[in-house]
C-alpha cells in the first residue's frame, strides 16, 4: 500500500476496521488519507486515537478532578477515556464520530501534554525562592502557568534520579506554555545572583569518586571527550574556593623534605638546567609536580643552619612512582657535549634519604666546578 511506504506506518484491516500504528504525525496523515477514500466516505465512521504515556504524567494531564479532560469533552463533544495500560504507563482513548472532531480533540489534548526542563540552583537559595508558605513560588507559577519543584540532596539520592549532584529544579508546564520555560528559568536564576562557577582540571579517573561527595555546591561533569578532564564547580562566592580546595586535597597527595641550604644548591635550583632536567622531567614522566622554597625557621638544635624545602605534589594514583622521582639526580654536568649524571654515594650527610636527589655535602665541597 502506498500509504505505508510514504508515511512509515503499519496498517492492518480486520473486523471492518483500520488499525494504524506509528509516529504521531505520520498517523494523522495516514488517517486523513484513508478517510478521504470514496468508498469509506460513504460509510458510517468512528475515529479512535490511543495514546500511551508514563504514569508520572497522569495527574498532570488529567487535572484536578479531571478538570482538563472534562473541558475537552465539553468543548469538542467527544469521548475521552483514561485507563491503565501497564504498571508504568496509561492510555488515553479519543473516540469521535468524524475525523475533524477527533483531530480537534487530539490537538487540544496535545496542548496539555507536559513539557519540562531541569537546571541547578544551590540548595541554600530554595527556601528564599519558595517564600513563606510558598507564596513567592506560587505567584511565579501562576504568572507563567507552570509547575516548579525543588529537590534536596536526600530526594535526589533516591533510586530513579539520574541527575544526582546535578539539576535540582524541575519546571513543567503544558505544551501550550512551553515558551514560558526559558523565561521562568531566567527569573529564578536572577534570584540566585550570588552563584558563580569555576572550571577545574580534574583527571577523569577521579570523577566517579567526586560524584559521591555531598556539599552545598554542584559539580558538573563533562558529557563529551572534548573537555573530559575538566569539571565545573558551581556555588556561592564563599563556597566555590573551599570546594575546589577540598577537591584538590582529595585527589592529590604531597611529600615534603628539607635539606641544608648552600650557595651551590641555590645556584642549581635557579638554573635552567634544573628546571628542564629535573622539574620538567619528573612532571612529564611521573606526573609529579616539584616545587621548592627556603625554610627560614631556625631550629633550636642548629640555629645557624638554614634549610630548603622540596615539595612533591602528585595524584594519589602516582604514589608508586614517588621513589623513582626522588631518585632523579638533582644536577647534571655537561661534559663532552652530553649531559651526564654523577654517581653519588648516599653515605655522607643526609644518608637517611637513601637517594641521589641531593648530593652529599662532601661532594659539593670537592666538586664545586660541576655546578
């Protein structure tokens, strides 16, 4: 049949009745074509549309005391019935004596179908937006002809909520008021002007761990591979910096130690070679960040000795590489056109480090020309 090929519907004929299954718009076109066939026009007709919807929309479409459905019945003069289809869905039947009535009823019913958006607003602002006894949000809902629901952390953590730690405001309205959704969202967001956002570099392997954290902030995770290692932290100006600090502490570890400061050591740390052959090398190979700074706090036991502190910052997953990073030689000597690492003994001063990261003090005294 040409109708099935052009409109991608399935048509069966039994008991003097055509049954058409397919997408909504395609069914409308197919029904109109069939009803215009001469042999069918001369016979009594009854048009019946059946629409299946999720149970969560049952009360919304039905209205208080079936007010919406009764209004459609009276305006068009057709039969509209709601009945359970399964444990998760229900059906709406439209029964009319002619096609025009059925189409008019279907159009009015579709205007009542739910359209919704979700977005995030920090939880501490919800009470202010709802107002005393809900007066504030009630006036907003009446103004825009929508339904607004605020969710807290507890309700979002229940099964069936897939936007946990994400959208916590639901706005739903009939399809005829869909244009009001964006305008209402802007109105609510303007009541939350204190909220700011910040992008933070967090390797993707830590995202699952962060999803389980509960704070008064929102963590938005990337939904594509383009920015897969960045998350967005949203909250108040006071909360966002604290949240970022907590995130970095939860995914990064550090190791500090100090050594006696000398002129030779200071010279090495300030050199370009140190930054390239030590700092950059460790960062590239082991994903460990090396920083250093003087520690001018005098120790009671050695008041005349100054120290230099080295700090190694690394993701917890890189902990096994810490010893390898510590054993990278602190300095390189340029001999005969190649960089070479001196072979040092860990048996003089600071031998408890058991590494070649810092040469013994005796070696520094014997070979100052190598620096």
